[in-house]
C-alpha cells in the first residue's frame, strides 16, 4: 500500500486548513519538490565529523572535520528530507547542493569530495553514482551543485523511495596521501527532486461519484463483508469515513491540498483497478448484488487508509468466487498535529485515529461524542472538520423538534440562543408545512454545513452573519405573531368540530 503523500508540519496533503485555520501546507504538484533541507544529518564511516547536525541549514553553524594527509573524513549522511512526490509521478532527476569551505582554501584530495544517493534498500549505484566536488573550496562559503534535473545518479528511483525518510544523500571527503593537514567545514546540504507529474488522461471528479459510493456501500458490504459498517474494525463506521471524504471533495471551503490529494489518490486507484486481472469478476458480482459503481467505491475506500484497503482486499478474497486484488493502491496521509499526549506517528485523516481538522481530537472520539449527544452523520462531519469543535457540544438535530439553524448556531456560538428559537419556530411553524418550504429546508441542511464551519472559525464572519440575520429575525417574529390569532382560531374550529362529531355519534347511537 502506497501512502499518497505527506507534508511536514501540522498540515494536510498536495493540490486543490481542512479549514484554513487548522490545516495548511505548500503544494508540490508540478515538476519539482523545490530545494529541501534534511531533517537528519548523521556521521557515516570512520573519522566522524564534529556536530554533523549543523549541516542541515545554511546558518553559518558548521559540521567540521580536521584531516591529516591520507585520512578519510567519513561521510555526512543527510536524510529525512520530507519529500512529497505525488503518486503516479516519474522521477527524472535529483540535484544536491553543498555549501562548504576549508581552513586553507586548498583542496588536497584524491579522489575529490563526492556525493552519492542511497536508496532505502541501501543501493548506491556504484562508482557511476558518484558526483565529484572537484573545485577548490576557498576559505569562505561557496556552493557546489551536483547532479541536476536529468540526472538519476545511476539509480532507478521511484517516488516511494524518494518520499521514504530513509532516502539519503551521502557526502564524503578523503584527503590525498601528501600535503598539509586541513580543516573542512560544511554549512548546509540540500536536495531537490525533479519529476514528471501523474497524467490523468480522463480524470474523474470525486465529487461527482462520492454520493453514489456512499449509496453503494451497504449493498457492497452485504454482498462481500457480511453487512458490516466497519470493514477494518477500527470502530469508526466506514460510512463516516466516506462522509468525511464527501466533505473534502465537495466542500468549497475545504483545503486545496487535501481535496487535491484525495483527487489524485482516487484517480490513481481507478487506474490501478483497471489493471486487476479479476476486475471483470468484481464488476459482474457487484452488479448482481445491486452495487452501481463498485470501482468508485473501492477507489475511495482504498484512499481512506491502509487498513481499509487491506480489509477490502481480504473481504473480496474470501468471497465466492474469490476476487483477488493485488494492485498497489494509494491512500491520503498528512502530517500530524503536535498534540499532548504525543502525536501519532502518521495521520490518515479519514481513519479512526486520523485528525482531519488538526484539533488533536481524533475522528473516532469526535464521532463517539456526537453519537452520545444524539447527533447524526452531518453533526459528526461538522465536528470532525471544525477545529473549534470536538462533538461534545450540545446538538440540535436538524428537522427534529429541537433542531436549529446551523449557520446561525455557528454565528451565535451556541444552539441555545433565543434567536435560534425564533428561526426554528419559523422553520417548524411555516416552512415545513408546505412542499416548497420543506424542499428549501432540506436544501439548506445539505449546503449549510461547510458554511457553518467557516462561520464558526471566523469571528468577523460570525459578526457579519449576526448582523445579516437582524432583518430576517424581525420578519420572522412578525410572521409568527401574525399567525398566532389564526392559530388560536384554527384550534377553536378543531375543538368545535370534534365536539360536534361526538354529539352526532351519540345521537345516532340512540
């Protein structure tokens, strides 16, 4: 299973904060990752360098090594670059820069200092993979550029290897057998990866298919997984994970990076599915079970988490007839927020342990909090995508006897505000009594969650909404007050009709 991508910091992942206040990271979608500094620099070989960690950043703090003739300075091994090359990309080159100087300014070394790339499996590409730093260093910092956009350093590099924290740039210095001792200083090592981005000839927009996938899930589960709503047994219903994906790809306020990451994972997974030997069997068995678009559903589930991908594969493999999916699918991952207790090592934002809004409360906890409050799936989506909510807040169920206005609730900061009662009375007493009003209310509750989340996270916007609601509240109160006499008259007519009906029944009984 291939993670789609990861970005550093408390953020999400690649192109199109779940809310801006919580989640953010730079897009790397294109043909280069940009120059990246290593997260780790360690000593390799004999004669270790002093303070190797100083070679991470260009800050005039140096890793250093004093070498006599014939001595090897070992190597500086730079890794954990945090590259986020997208799924489906083709690596075309790697460029390394080294900022360095020496005490004398004379380079007395044979062979010259050189850099080498090391894949996570230890493959270095042999001598053909060396890139020599043959220029005199000088007594002041200068930068040497090794490799470049079309140079793969005698290696066949994949995006998984590049994105792996164990991908390493090794920089070595060995002195000549003759000459004077010298001291060598390295200020910074950086690396930049060049790639051809994934090409989707006819990409599918996830927002166009996620609704159908959600509808298909019960039939798929009944046919292949015994009807469970938790294929990977992580306690978060799979329908909840799919609902979060729907919010990401269909919400205009969703972070571009998260939406794009799911877009890429979904489309790559569709391509991987196309190559499955058992695809025709999957299509026919799913169609017989009433699943409209099994490919989209599997592509979304695999994008949700590694455990969901594995659970889908296991369920299909155990079906009759067995359906074997062997492709390497992609899931969306993101860097975790720095929380106490300690943050998770990874964050699959649509999983039980994921934290989509970066508020340090995982999705499962927010889901359980919402259910404990008597909430429904839309309440969970709001909580799981709003950094200021964890699902434990009082919930007014839309459409129920105590349901309120989501946007107004966000604007006033509480569902208990008197203004909410007025709007709820308008809904229940006027709008829900007619077909047109009911359609309006239904549409409102479908489109308002993302707006409500935006309002809840922006105090200035909340103030604007409160101001805009003043005339609405005024008119609502006028309408409700005007209807009170009519309501009393209607109640009196109902009572009179009931009384007259009883008198007639008694008269007939005689």
